[in-house]
């Protein structure tokens, strides 16, 4: 086979440097006009690393949720999961833009053209080992029941965190969190109501919901141990120690599972997060190949 | 160099003009509403001759912000304001309570049920809602209050899908946030 032309090849030459970068959001800087000065006493590198963790969680879970588009059990549910993903994508953009604003750049920034905003470079040009997402969001969807259990766990954790981050000493992070709270409330309620229907539904839906619970539960193990960055930022009044989220998250999950007539597994043995340290399984690499492949093949494409 | 819009008493009118122009710009996804009706337009002011416009996103992932910004800049340029700076404000977070009375009437006239009061925001943990949605909405087609929610999510982030039990028509509802 000789050189294969694709429709995307045309993008590389379309506008001679005049057009918008084809794959991102360069037309719309999410923090345009927001004062991004870092308050005194906050280490910008730590703040950036923290925003990356929270932004990556949102970006990766968004990508997982959008994998249901064209596959969900009914159209309304497809739209619902895509809407949850869209909210998370917005949160990811804000958080990655905040990380970029304090100087977090990716190793392979040079692959991207200079005109690409930092948030897009962070999303498209980092390798898996540069991602700081948790194992909970990275795991494959499984069936619909497992997807709902994961959405319940992830939104409960994130809602508990964002509720507290509204008081962060970084005003940008506090504003992003405050904006996310009502969104995450919708996601958690949606997942909780689905789990009631599945758990307390037919024997088959109950069986599969319980299998989803059993598959997701071990992924909770590394969500409640602070990294060094979180410990330092918690002391500085910027972040929240994830251990402080445990009781609330555990309580929410137990309430929903019991109402859904599902068995609450034993709490997993807590361990430090591998994902926050950049250690991920092959699932993340495959997910990022989907997310990033086109942009990396045509890094200078415009439209 | 443009003279400061409010530098002298005679220029106050220019700022009022700029505000009036900004207030005519409509939402790309709810075109029956202006950004002012929607509560997305937060401020129009003069900073040393530059018209500074502040807008706030409805949802974090609102994909319309870029279009709103471009529409505002375009409308103000067309009205003769050369220096325009559209800025995002994130705090306080947008609430459907900011949709004006006029905006609510326009939504209903356009076949979209306007939101009720937003839930009260408290400081502590957000209570889990396990029952069916407590939201209610009046059918924008026939006016019946006998309607049901079919999905909490719809074609845009800010709306839910409902169905009227009286006239059987489906309709969208701007959900409270």
C-alpha cells in the first residue's frame, strides 16, 4: 500500500496557519479574564499538580462515559451519560487551564504547535505516565450496571470533595468547585436512582448490579490516602485531605446499596494511589489512544 | 486611541449604548433569550476606553461560551466600539434564579418550560435524593400542571425532558440549578 490519504490530511494544509487548531478548544479559553494570580503562601507547582489530578479524573471519566454514546440501553440514557460527561469535560478544561496558568506543561508540549492552549496540550500530548487520574475512573466501563456503580462512586467522592473545596484558599479552584457542586449532585442522584431500579428490579438486573458493585469496590482502595502534594496543600488551606471524605462517601454508598437490596462489600484495605503517581494499567493507554490519536497524527491541523 | 467611555459626563451615554448593544446579544442555544435575560451577562463597564464585558457560564461544560464571546465582540465592533474585552467570571456560580421574568415568559412562549426556584445551597454535605425528581413544570403547550419527567437530561446541559399527561406533548424544561 502506498501513501494513504485521509480526509484529515486536508486539515494540515487548510489554512496556512490562519485557522483554528482542529482538535481542541482554542477559540474559547475557559479562564479568559479570570484573575489567575496565585495567593501568597501557595506553592504554584503543588497547586498545578493538584489541579492536574482533579482535571485528569474528570477528563478520563468523561471519555469513559462518552463510550456509551450509540451503545446505551435507551436514547434518553445515552443523552444523560453524555451530559454527565460534558459537565466533567467542562470541569477538566477549567482545571487543566488552571494547571497551565501556574506553569504545568507536558513533556511533549513541543509536539503541539505553539498556538494550542495549555489545556489542550495537556489533554492531547501527555503520555499515560504523565496522567494523574485515579484507578476508579480509568477502569473499563463493564456493563451498564457496573458503569452506574462507578458513576455513583466517582460522583459521590468528587461531590464530597468539591463541597469542601468551595472554601479553598485558591479562589480559582474554589470557584471551579462551587460551579461543579450542582452538576455533580445531578450525576450522583442519577446514578443512585438507576442503582435502585437495577438492584431492586429483576433477578437478572440485581445480579448484574451486584457484580458491578463487586467489580468497582476494590477501586475505592486508593481514593482516601493523601499524596504528599495533597498533604502540603491541605495544610496550606488549598486542598482537602481525601481521608476526610471517607465517612461521607462510605455513608452515601451504603445508603444507596442497602435501599437497592444490594450487599455492601467489606471496605477495601486502603493503599496509596498508583494513578496519582502516574502508574496506570494498559486500559488508560488504550483510552488515551482513542482520545489523542488523531490530534497526535495531525498536530498542526487547522480548520 | 478611544477616549474613556465615562471619562467625561458626555461619555456616559456611550457606556449606556455599549450596555444596550451587549444586552441585545442572544444565547446561541436558546435564541429566544438574550444573554441578559439568561443572567449570563454579568457586567458591562468602561476600563480606560475599553468596553469590558463579563459573562458567566451556565454549566462548566457549556460549549456556547466561545460563540457568546464572539457574538458580543462582533455586535460591539459593529456598533463602533473598537476596544472590547469579554471576560469570564466563575464566581458566584450561575443559577437559574438569575433568569429574568421577561426571560421566563420568552422561554414559555418558545415551548420550553421555565425553571422553578433553584434548590437552596447549604454549606454541609449535599443530601442524597433517592425518590423521583421533585421538580414540577407546567406544560408550555396547553398549560396543564399534570406533567412528568422523562429524563433529567436533554439536548443541552441546562434542560430536562418532560411529557404532558393532558395533551401528551413532550417538552423541555430548564432545570433548576
